[in-house]
């Protein structure tokens, strides 16, 4: 399922496809903004979105084999909730 498929599913519940597009965009925007602020987003029954910090480390260039420094960065992380895990299994 991609974003347009998700919009179509939401459109079955709300009145118009335009409203569904707005709702989906609003949810994604709110989650993105919260993660930018390094907040944790918990959706009961679905899962938790949070920001994880990766420290700097040494790596290797696969083409040359030369050592290189990989910078520290923040990465988004999703931890599925119990209800989602149960539904998938």
C-alpha cells in the first residue's frame, strides 16, 4: 500500500477524496514535526515513533576498502505495538 492507496481507504470513510488527502497529510505532518522536535509519538494499539541517536563510527568504503568516518546523526525509529504485532502474526 502506498500513500494514494491509503488516501483511497480513508476516502471510503470520509465524504471526499480531498478531505481524505488532507487528513492523511495532516497526520504525517504532525508525526514529522513531533520527531523534528525529538518528541515521542505513541499511537495506542499501533506503535511508537521516536528519534534514535546514532553515534559517530568508523566504516569502510566498499569499493576501495579505505576507512572513513561516519558522522553522528538522528534517525527515526518505529516500535510496533502489541495489537499490531498480534494482527500481523
